[in-house]
């Protein structure tokens, strides 16, 4: 049985969800970002307990089709931006259409309808948070960050960064108290 779970954004999330499933003897077979496969279909009471336990930890079982697709879109964008060293040589629309096996037009209109924003804006906000993270580590130059994140130039990255945050990357880097957002809050 496959369950779709909202707010699973990192490997630590996968470990927590798996541990919760194991506590209730749900026998998880695989755990991916946003998905949990179970060996058997649990009874209603066990599922309610599991759902309540997950909600306490900031997760949520998704039970309708539209919400599952939205969560799959978000998970794919997060994977692409935060968990891959090299970005594919394809645009976001082609990447999502291939990854989710839906026409991009459908995914885009569904996302906009449910989230009130576009997939592109969501992806940009994720990219800027990743750029902030890379700048905090202070291991890469802005040029290297722009290249790693798939920006055509430092100027384009800087312009997008300023539009999103109101700050230039260099000013942001100079701040002592750098404000970052949780991935799931974007």
C-alpha cells in the first residue's frame, strides 16, 4: 500500500516517518520523499493513530488526488534544487512532465489553482533558499554558486536574489543574523 505524506523534504524526514511506521508495526518497505510503501494495508484505527502521530511531527497523510500531485510537484522541485549536485540540461517544465508523467500544462494549472502561485515562483523561492544555504557555508564564490544552481550569469542570480529578498547577495552575506526559511514553509 502506498501512502503520500506531505512535508517530507529531507533524508531526516524519511527516517522519522519510517520510525513512526515501524512503531506501529506497519512494515514500511520503501520510504521516499513524500511517499511511504507499506507491506500490508493497516486497519482504520492504526491509520488514524499513524496520521495523528505524523501530524504531531509536522507531516500529514494526503488522501486526495490533487493534493498528492501537488506534493509530488513540490517534492520533485525540492529534489532537483536541494538534493542534486548537477542540474539536468532540461528546463523545469520538461523535467516535471517526465518525472510525474503528466502534461506540464495540467501540472501548472493544477498547482496554480491549489497553491495560488505558479510552479516557477515556487522553484525560484527554493533556489534562492538553496543559494542562501550555499552562501552561509562560505565555501563557494557567487560565480560558482550561480553555475551550480544553473543560472546563466552571476548578474541574473543577483537580480533574482534581490527581487526575492530585497537584498543583494553581497549584503546578505555580510549580515550576522542570516534569516533562512524552512523548505516546507516556502
